[in-house]
């Protein structure tokens, strides 16, 4: 059973790697890191600040684009191209398909982030002339960015299991935006009463909590991230993704593939 | 085959010409409305709204606004200065987005304080900005230094001393903070204090514009000192000869001075009728309030960043 | 054991925005296919052939009824390991090579790693794609994709092979290859269930056919049985260049070939035509009953000639 999931995952990764679109996006991200070096020269003291801010933001945003654009196509492309038919006529269960796609895309994003991170660290080494102890913060920030990707992948896959690519992209993107406001949404919910409070609280906890996964500014200022936060965020990302994937499986199991 | 080569040639030249024309037109439009690009810099003027809009990427947006602030200031300054109306809003947005952007406080403290055409001339906002900075960065002694400087410039020596004191109590504070606290408390108005302040600024800042500013102020202090030393000598000449000297050469012949006195820029001082000592090139010595030639109208200064 | 058992299979789609319009894609279908048979599933577009296949593959869920393959339920992985499927106009992962694709599918079908490479090679040989084994699929022509599709359907040596329009997109050479492949599968004891428009292929290959129209099964049986029931035609050849009045009134088309005339009339008019010839003292050369084809059966059953949709190679 697990070997099928593994094979689907590796195939997804292989497909993604051979698709040239990825290289363009990675190229852009690396370009951003290079640009960061130039921009930082506006003021000597903030070179490091700008490199980390711009570099990590680029990694985050470009990874988001990759996650959404490849993620939304994951299921619908297979249906359109009928590759799914030959897959499901084999002893492959529908949930195995979803799981395999999820791991495949997550793996792709980890590899991407790795390459883009090299760009950031190269730029950082260039402006600082040596790596400082606080650069560990950059690693933590990158790890959190990867956790964000995992959640977005699950969401993109979820939408892809029943919706067309365009709508999946729009939904996934808006969930990312709203998720960035998750903390504000919770605060807002706490201030309301009655039915509004129920609805708002429900929405606030349903929406992915991206605000806590963004520690770019802290990394830029060299502030340490508490290890408890790392633990909680990891747990949250995994649990939330599992929830979303279960929903995707529930829907996909029942879907008529016309 | 010939047809397609013609088409390529024509299309290619049309492309080049139109791109060049478009670029030239853009420049022409820019020249027509110099103020407009600056206005667009703000676009969204509410810091809180911006913080919401940037989806958590506030660090980057702060850096962008900081860059714009520096460009805005530099650009306005190179065009002769002004009132820098947008300086405060830009700095406000920058520091709200990233309260830990220390350079912004130092910059704001200096140039919000300075009077037009040097800066915005808004000391209240300068104090507000730096105090916001100390609240959010309570362990950074530089900010208390900046605050002390502002109060000093406003001749509020008591508050200045107090700020120095608070700063000196922080861990790894520069030792001179303690020294300045004492100095300010007792000799706030002295020229020596002024020299110490500006020298400290000159030596500790990394910002080129702030350093140039400090250097200019140090030169003013030097001129003041020079004048304080030269005026009695002119008086001595008058006591001896019964008239004011017309040039320093006369004073040299009279044995009162040994050589022609030079200002901090190594230009010779001049003597005006009536015995007033003035500088030769007042345009290159901004902030000067003594030793200006009669009838001199100060022109907008040009602070070169490498001073 | 029965290879395929379909009992009362029904599919109703609810179309429209409010899901109010219902469309019957499949009326209750009952069908049995024995092991070792080649069964042809015939019908015009939209008849329900692909819907039936998709239900059997577990891609679409029926609104009523049930089906079993090899005695097992449709979602049983043990069953799926023993079937192969070629969808209509297949398309595969752009950036994989043929060999990689077959490897991938083989892994998913549970073919043991040790045998996999050999099987892949053998299959590529069988569908005549050995030379293009390392070419990326996006560079394949339609015919090549079809052959890869067949390859992945037989890779794991399944007992039952389902093919949806296996001949589409192939040139006559390719079609012949596919035909021989299907015959080869039968020779090895496999069951083949395929849907097609091409009646001549069905006539030549199939042991039995089923004809479906507008979601309803109109006829099932061996080709000979089906065509036997249809009124046949008779070809009459006589010497001369004239057409007797009696035959003219039948409205049949007469052709002359050199010194002879030839006409094809329905079987029931045979006696009247011969009588007309005798009356005019024309010399009869031959009377040959023409074997009615599946197309005739089609026409008779469905009431429409379907010339535009159905390809027949009757000369």
C-alpha cells in the first residue's frame, strides 16, 4: 500500500522537475536575492536586513505561486488528460492517489526552497562577509515557510479534487490572504457577540493560521525564535494538512470522473 | 524570401525607434511634473492599513519605505531643499511597519529637527519619532543619544542630560554617554559642549548624510572660535592705528598676526569695511550665523555626502 | 467463470445548475461476458459505451444495479490487478519516456521489481515501440500514444483487457497490428472487451457483440446469429443491356459491366425479379445471396443508417 503512495509521489516530483516552468520561477527567486544585494546598498547598516527581508519574501511568494499553480492542476490535469483513468483502473485506491500527489508536491517544494535558499545565503554571505550565529534564525524562517507550503499544497489539492483550475487558484490564493490575517480575525471574533461571534470564531479557526508562520522580520533582526513555537507550528501544520487532505479524500472518493 | 527580410528590417527599426521615443516621452513627462512622482510615493498613507495589506511581509515593506524615504530626502535636498512635507509620514509608516529599523530613527531625529531648507523643521515630530523608537527598542543606547541631541538643539539642556543618563544606564552603552550627561547638566550652552556633541555624532554614525551634516556643524563651531579669536586682534589694530584694517596683510605688517587666517575649508577670511571679519565662500559653509558677508543671501546648501 | 457480469446497471446524470434536468446515460443494462471471449461493444457516439466502461473501471458510480469482474466487486484491488484498461484517445505524462511510463504503471500494478524491466522490454517489443523507448511522450504521435496505451493495458498480464476505441487514430497498418494483438490475447486465453465504431473490425474479431443505443442494449449475440435475422440481399447478374420493367419498378439501382447487367435487390423481391427477367427472356447468369453485414443489422435495429458515424469497409 505504501509503496504505491511512494511511487505516485516520486512520479509527481519527476513530472514537476521536468516541467520547465519551475526553473523560471526559481530563477526569478535567485534574481531577487541578487537584487537584494544591490538594494541593500542604500544604507550600509541595513544591507543584511534588506537581503533577508527581500530574499525570504521572494522565497515565500514564489514558492506560494509554485504551490498554487502546480497544486491546482494536480488532480484536474490528470482528469483532463485522462492519465487518471489508467491510474485508477489499477489497484490504486483513490486516497492513495491524493496522498501520493500531496507528498510529491511537498517534496518538490522542499527541493525548490532548498535551491532558492542557497541564493539567499549566498547573498547574505556576500554582504556580511561571513555567516553569523543569528543566521540560524534565517533557517528557522525558511523552515516555517516550508510549513506554509505544506498547508497550501494540501489546500490546493483539496480544491483541485472538485473544482476547476481557475477557481481552485482563486480559492487557494484567497485562503492564503485571509490566513495571513488569521490573528486579526481571532481578535475580531473575540470582540463580537451572539451569532456573529459563533460564525467569526468558526471562520477564524477554520482558516489556516499563516500569521504565526511568518517570522521573516524576526530573522532579519536576528531575534531568536522560541523553540516551543517551532514545535507548535510543526504540529499545527501537520494536523491542519491532515484535516484538509481528509476532506479532499472524502470528496474525491465520491466524485464521478466524467 | 526578400519580402520577409524587408519585413524584419522594418519591424526591427520601428521597434527601436518607438522604444526610444517612448523613453524620451517618459522623461519629458517627468520633467513637466517633478512634484508628482514624490506624491505617489505615499499612495497609501495610513500605517495601520499598510500593515494589514502587506500580509505579514511588513519587514520588506518597511525596507522599501525606508529606501523611498532616503531617496525622497536626497532628491529634495539636491534640488535645493524645501520643507520636506512627506518626511514625517514616510518615517512614520516605515517605523510602524518595522519598529526595529534603527537607522530610521537616527535619520528622522536629525532631519526632522533641522530647519528648512536643511530639513523639515518639526522638532515635536522628531521627538515623537525617537521616543517611539526608545519604547520599541528599550535596550538600544543610540536612540537615547539621538533623543538627547534633539533636546540639546532645542536648548532644553535638562531633558538632554536626562536622556543621556537613561542611555548610559543601558548595558554596553558607550562610555561617553555618562560623560555627556554630566557635561550637559552643567555646561549646556558652551561651545565646547557643542563641539563634543557634533564630534560624537560624526564619529558614531554610519549614515553618510548625517555625517556630512555633523561635519558642517563642526566647521561652524570652528568659524565661531576663529572669529572669537580674531576680533580682539582687529580691535588691537584699531587701538594702535585709530582705524580699522582694510586687509589682513596690514595686520601682518603691523605684526599683530603672522599669516592670513584660513577658515575650516582652507579659504582665507576677508575683512570688510568697519572691521568685520567674514568668510570668503559663505555658500560652502551652511548653518553659519556669524561671519557672513553683508548683504549675503544664503542660497540653498549642497551637502555633499562625502565630507 | 464469467469474466464480466453486469446486472441492471443504470446511470442517471443530473445536469443543469440546480441539478434538476436528469439525463439517462444508461438504462438498466444486463450483460454477461464469458472468459476467453472477444466481446465487441458497438454503438454510435453518446450511446453509453464509454459510460459503461467507466462504471466498470470504478471511475463513475452507477445510480442502480451492480457488476462484477472475475467474480469480484468493482472496487476490489485484487480484481484491478487482473484487468487492463485503455481509455479513449489516451494521453500520458508529457515528460516521461515510454519506458518510464510503463515502469511506473508496472510498479503501481504490483509487478515485482525483478520481472518489471523484462516485462517492459517485452511489451515495448510487442507494440513495436522499442526504438522510441527513451523518447519523451510529448513527442509521440497519436498512433504511438495509442500503442503505449495498449502496452500499459497488457503490461501486468491481466486476465481481462478493456479497450475503448483501440483503433482510433491508427493508420491501416496500425489497425492491423492492433487486430493481431487482440487475436494474440485471445490465443493466450485472455478476455477482451472493446468498444468501437468500426463494424468490420468487430465482424472480423469478435466472438460476440453487443449493440447499444441511447443507453439501451439493443442486441447481443454472435455476429452470425445477429445478421441471420436480418433480411438479406441478393445479387442478380444477367446478360444484356436492358433492365426489365419489373425490376425498374423496384427502384433498385442497376449497373452495367461490359455485356452484363447487375442489380442488388432485397431477398423478398428475388422471385419477382427473376420472374421479370424470364418474361423479357433475358439470360440469367447468376443469383448470389449476399451475406448481410452488421451494418444492415445496425440499420435495421437503430433505424438510422449512421453513415456519418459508422465506418464500414464493405466494398
